[in-house]
C-alpha cells in the first residue's frame, strides 16, 4: 500500500490518502468494499487504533459508509 512513509505526516493520513486515490481512480468503485481494519493492519503494519482512525476519518468525510457486520464501502458519491 505504501512503500515509504513520509516523516512529516501521520501514517493514518497517508493511508487515508491512498484509499481516497484508489476510490478516485476506480480501484474501489462506488458501493464496493474498502479494506477492513485488519487488512489495513496487515498491509501496512500499523496498529489497530491507527487503522480504525483511517476508516473513521473517511466515514466522517462521507467518503465511505460502514454496515455493521458487513464492512465499509465506498459511498455512492464520495466527497473525496
């Protein structure tokens, strides 16, 4: 997901940027699933709290929505 971390920005912001970019380029089209907390942890090596912050931030911005028990999905009209 990220080859090298920028030292001047929080990792959660960098991961959120990657997910936003994947939404913008169609890798994650509307209503498709985005990586789960566990997938983010596995792919990036960050802590669970950091991965949760990524998804919470994207949710607050209206980029994704979460369905309890199913996961997080790209909003129909992401605000990215």
